[in-house]
């Protein structure tokens, strides 16, 4: 049963939870720690993108495998993407995280190089197609550009398409990391051409269940329609930074079993 709260009480409750979880100590147990190892913009965004790509399943194994990814890229992801030789890619072949394997990893390196060489980098692609209150079209167009070079068909499944009714949780999380900016030191806010008002909440099992319990979401499936419903509800609480509530929903679900 949803918890009945007035809009003001709900906002106060969630604002307190944001304050509790949007804190540097959150980084220690979260995959966002991986891009936090870097200081160069391109290293941060590539590390974040690859980490977000494998961010499903057990958080410990996500973090361990993302660390392994960075080691395989010589802890210089941008340089590796742009300057690797064919022979450097062999070391990536044994990599596996769930259904993302070494072939997918190598394909992602080629596609990322294409994005930086021919589309002026990740930020540029997402900004180009952004709408004032949504980046879902941007995600769709990004996927098209990412795979416009020759690629393995199997690798396409590792980037979701919101226009095919996916909630695209991992890529929305990546966008939160890149775009949201506050003084709390968790999200990076290095993409200045986009604003937090355009972001969508990374919707997964935890955030979905908590959102339903709080009456923010009625739809049963975690799909693009549910994401739109949740986004609309969160924008009523804070239209400029709706996705800060991801900290509250996730924290309540994962750390408090709410």
C-alpha cells in the first residue's frame, strides 16, 4: 500500500533523505567511485560511461569489474580509446561482466573512438538532440551514432533505447553523473551544455519500489512509460533538479529496505 503523505510532507521527507545520501561517503560503496579516480574531463566521462554500461547486478562485482576495465585501459581511458593499436585490444578479450564480454568491450572502444573523432565527443552528441525537459531523444540518437560504424549486432543490446520503451536506467544514471552539479562532491556536473532540469531518474527495482510505496508511481513495469510518470512527479517536487531524488529513492531502497 502506498504511504499517504501530503505533498509538503513528502517533499520534506525526500529532501531530508537527499541530504543524508548525497554525501561524499556515498561514493565509497557506489560505482561512481570509478570515474572519481580521474581528473581529465574525457577520462571522467569515458570511465563513467563504461562503468554505467556494466552497472547491473551485484554492486561489489560492478565496482570490481569496472576497476578491471580501467586497468585494462592502462588507467588512461581517453588516451587508450584514441591511440590504442590493434594489438592492445587482445588484453580486453577475457573481460566479462554478466552478458557484457570482451568482444563487446572492444566494440565499445571502437565506437567511443568514432564518437570522439567524428562527433566531437560524448557531451556534444547528447547536447545536440536535447529537449528542454528531456534527454530521452538524445539517448536514442546517441545510440544511432554510436553504432553507425561497423559493429557486432550483439553489442547493441548494451545501450538501451527509451524510444523502444526502455527506462534506460544505466544511461540515465551516467547522464546524472555528468550533468548534475551541487557542492556535495558526488555528481560531477562537468557537462555545462546541459542542465539538471533535463535529466530523468535512473529507474530500477529499488527506486521503482520506493516510488510506488510513496505514491510517486502507479505503473507496475519499470519501463519508459513508468519513467515518464516518475519524472513528472519528481518535477513537481523540484523542477530544476528533479533527479536529486534518485539519492533518496535509491538510499531508502538499498540501505533502508524501505
